[in-house]
C-alpha cells in the first residue's frame, strides 16, 4: 500500500489515515507532496495520484481511495481493532468521527493546523468558540461514558480524527476549562499529543 499525503506541518486530513495506518501495523510506503507551492504545482503533483486533486490518497494494488474517512474504513475492514468491537461504542465512535469529518468549519478555517508555530493565546470568533464548546461536550460525554483513556475506551479511528484538533488547541492557546471542561477533556487532549504515532509525525514535520 502507498499513502500519498501533504505537508506534515499543515495537512490534517493526511494525518488522520496516517495514524490509523500506523496503528494497524500494515506495511505501507509514504509519498509526500509539498502543499502551497506556487503556480498550482502542488495540485498538478497531487493529480498524478488523486482523481479529486486532493490528499490523502491510499493506493492498494489497483485500488485508489481518495477520502480520509473512506481510507480509515477500508483499513478497519482489513485489521480488527481500529473500531471498537462493542456495537454501541462503535456507533458512537463513528458518530463523533463523522461530525468531525463534516463539521467544525469555523475552527478549521480560523485555526489551521500549523505544527511549526509557537503556541500563543488567540482571540477567537464566536463561531469558532461554538465549535470548541461542542467538541469539548463530545469529548466529555464519551470519556465519561466509556472511562477513557481514549474517546470510547481503547484508541480508535475517532481519536485519529480528533488528533489534529488537539494540535489546534495547543497552537492557539485554547483553554478547555473555558469551554465546560472539568479536566477529562484537557487530559485527553494532551494524551493525543503524546501518542508515539503522533510524536513521530510531529518530529518528521519539523
């Protein structure tokens, strides 16, 4: 398998399936395309691999998958454990993942992942604050229901999808206690940033 990804400092969508692949234990090669090159060079390089012109892309033999969540679902069908075995936990993990996949547009736009940036408190718009409050609510509810250490107990694809969010909270100086966190969400956020897989990605990004 080959995973085509974008610049590791910035590409949140590349990070998500990369984490899942690392957790799966499956062997894969990594092809990196530098984003934000002038004259649409990045898009031209990506289109060699991707029908959508976007990263990430997973290639497995003659199969090409061009969406982060679809890639993760494909991996979960190959390797048990990327989703929880319990159907209730699996359903809630999928719901939280889908909400991240399709929502929180203000947070994404106002607070892009920037692993090269020094953390500093940032004044955020009401729309982004609303996104953060919702994320903290999701984290608190799932951590309270399943007892941690990750969202639905053991690490799952849901945690891969929220890892880039944890980097945003760090970079933009977001204090989760201002958004209804009693401590569990903040501890979880830090836990995501301390997984060996994310630390490897972060080191490579620098």
